C-alpha cells in the first residue's frame, strides 16, 4: 500500500499512529489498509490540495455509537488557527476503538453524496491477546465424526496431536 501513509512504532505505553495523506482523485478501494484496535489513524492533506475545503466522512462509529453500514459521519479537522480550511497543517485523529472494515471518503466543498475526490476502506484488526501464528487449527467434517456420543474420543486425537482450535 503505497500512498504516503506511514506507521510510527511506539512502545507499549504509547499508541501506534498511522498517517494517511489525502489526495485528489484517489481511489484505493482495491488496496488494503490494515490497522489494529488501539491504534490511531491520522489524516492529513497532501500538498496538492492544501487550498481545498476537504470534507472527510467515515462509517467508523463515533464514541458510544453502534456501527451502521452505509451511515457516514463527517470528521472534524484539528487546526492551530481559527480557520482549519486554510491551514496546511490541519489534521484529523481517529482513535480506532472497534474492529471491522470501514469506508472512508473525502470530497471538496460538497457532501458525502456528491462527487468524491477520494475513497477507500480501512480494516481494523481486533486485539485477540495472542499472535495469529500461535493458532494451530484442524478442520473436521461433522458428518464424518459419527454419532455425537463418539465425538469426544475422535476430537481427542486432534487435541493430543497439538491442535488448539477445531473448525467445523
């Protein structure tokens, strides 16, 4: 994913921050932007669109709200000055507190239903408390396990072989 984004590595006391530069005519629906719960997504404007009134919308739910597919909410720019529209250093910080796939769109002087300048999705992986590499899974076909009374002894073979997850 080469769009000017970068992740800052932090220690355990700090939150990781992924910086994404928004550009005009940017379509990254076919690219994967993969983040983690507990990180923050920082959106900044690229030099080519400093003077534009960039409006950013996302499906990511606001704090305390439930997720609703297709329901976009506008994000607010943070600026040092009193006119964020003209501040080239303006930014948006989106703390990633929920896992899932979320749409992100931006437009100039328009609304979320007008012509889009950029759009895509970002995926927030859940924090499961363990590494995905530590999962050893075996798939079983339930109709081949026989009667339910025999399942325990047949599944014990998977357990004794070192599998820590069974997929039915």
